[in-house]
C-alpha cells in the first residue's frame, strides 16, 4: 500500500494533528467519547476525526465507530469537511457529516477555535444483529457539543435570559443574576452572538452498507429493492419488495432499468465513449498479462495491443464483447447485442444524473471490477482490498496510471467518465506539506 500512499492515492487530504494544543483537545474529546486517550503527538484524522495511527495504537480501528453503526466524531477544525471518511460502514455517513459542517460552519468555526467538538450520528439502533435492523434507520440526528459543554451551557443561559426578561420579579433574584454572569463568562454574550447548531437532522433513504457482506438498499425509488453482495440467504426477510442476489444479473439489470437509474455509455451525452471503452479494455488486458508475469513497465497502447494478441486465448468474454462495442462506436462494425446475461453488460453502463448517482456508480463499479479506475473513484475501500491481492506488476501499472491519468486532474477525469459537473467524491485540498502528500503511515513507520 505504500506505493499508493506515496502517489497520493491513499490517505490523502487528511487533517494533520501535530501541535500540542490540537493533540490535547483531541484527547479530551476522545476521553469524553470513549474513555481512552492516545500517547501519539503527531497523527492525521479524517472528516470524522478517525486517525489510522490511533486505531493501530489502540488495536481498534472502530474506536469511534462502535459496532460499525454508531458513528461518533471529533472536530478540531472545519477544514476536516473536505477530508475522506476512512473505512466507512455506510455510504451516507460522509455526506451527512459534510452537510452538518457546512450548514453550521460559522458556529463550528467559533467553537473549534477554543475547543474540540465531539458528537455522534444518532440512529435508532445500537447494534446490527439482523439485516432487517438496518431498515429501522431512516433519519440520522447529530448530537454534538464541545468537551467543555459550551452548547449545553449556552442553551441553559438562554433559558435563564428568557426567564429574566419575562418574570416580573427577576430583577430582585440575586441567585439567577449571579448564575447568568457565571455562565456568560464561559459562553460569551449569547444575545449578541448566539451559539447553537441549526441543521442537525438528515434522512437516510437509499444507501450502501458493508454489513452482512455488503447491501445496497433502495427504498426511495419506484420499485424498491435490496441488492445483496454477500449470500442472499443469510440476510433473512427484508422489508423491501425485492431482495436480489449479486449473481442475479438479470434482476439487477431490470431493477436499474425500471427505476431509470442507468444509461448506456455509448448513448450518454457529455462523455467520450470511445476513450472510456478503450481504457476499460486496457485494464482487462493488464489484468490477464499480470497473471502471466508479463513486463508492464512503461506500456503504450501499441504494447497493450501486442499483449492482447499474445494472450488472446486467455482474455475473458467481457473483453471481446466490449471490443465489439468499441468497433461499433468507431463506425467499423455492426451493433453488438449485449444483454444482462453477458459479463460485459454492467461495463457498458453509467448512472443517470439523479440524487443517488454516486450510489449507483458504486454498485456498477462492484459489478464491473476489472475497470479499476471506476473502482478507485467510486468504491475506494473495495479497490484497496483488491489491490492488496494483485501481482506486483499490476499494482505498479495501476498506481502509475491513476497518478498520471487521474490524480493530476480529478475533476476533468470525472467529467470525462461521468459527464456530470458535480464531484463524485470528496474535493481535495492542495497539499500543505510533504506529509500531506505521503499520508500518515510514512511518518509512523519511520518512527518504528
């Protein structure tokens, strides 16, 4: 994984916690949430305040996400809003946290200027022992406060002020006035500068979760369904109309079409379908060549064509079907009939422009795993899991490709692939120093 970290493809854009003041605030919040502290003096946190180095030190990478369904968070700065959410258990968690920070940014900026803000994404369940429990989660409420209780104290002071203004004999209540003065020393003048979080409740309708081998839950569509990446028989009875196994490609295709969630790449506006198809073919060639210990150093497209000829008998069916589609797109062949029974089918699709576009593109990436660029953009954790199993030659080729073709212009690459203006993943800030480029693990390993 060090190759990905060095190229900025893993653990990028984390918030650096390196000053004694920030470490002390983090520890206060961590103690408040979990009863634990860290002895580290330099680490990096994601949007939720999770630090891979702290997780390794504590031997618990779910140290602020107990049971994987009660996401807690620590905010040291509103700058965390552009960070990733590492090892996410729900696809909606990062979006909810980002909205929360942006919609309360002025208040959170003021609060984090003097203390850490600690909180939790509260749902109606505390553990996931049955898949059906996941369907009880419809709204996420965020509860948050500084470790010093500034919001709680401000709310209490506000109630006292209301009482003082409305009670006829409040002017003679020395205890009330003394308590107000004491609280105001902590909170400031809440009548001039109100302290309070405005937007704290969010809906969770359609989502992906890593629980039970992976589930894609679509409730807010015309024909609701749950798509099971793991064994369908193990999830039990679910409340959606349909429960579809990952091997039931016909049913998945019908569900996506009935709900108008996808469109063919070759008919989509705003993308260069020929270039996209060529690169999908390149990735398939590399996948086969790497298993044959071929030298993949500095490959050009002509080299890839040579490899395709050399290993033609080993190339999977999806390669030949996509190649037929490319030939048609270039105007040199007939229209190939590719149905949902064919292995290339999901490689030919992208999400339409709707509110769950990112979720559908994540599903398509998992259904078309040989397209490693889409997998990296749309489903990073799965990309990292599969990357760890690849031959070294494929790791090197893919890392170099992503650094060259994607990392230098992320917005342009997404526009070329998906044709929509909105970013499909977290925006990336400019690196502040070399640690931001190499990520946290370099420093940790050197320390060892």
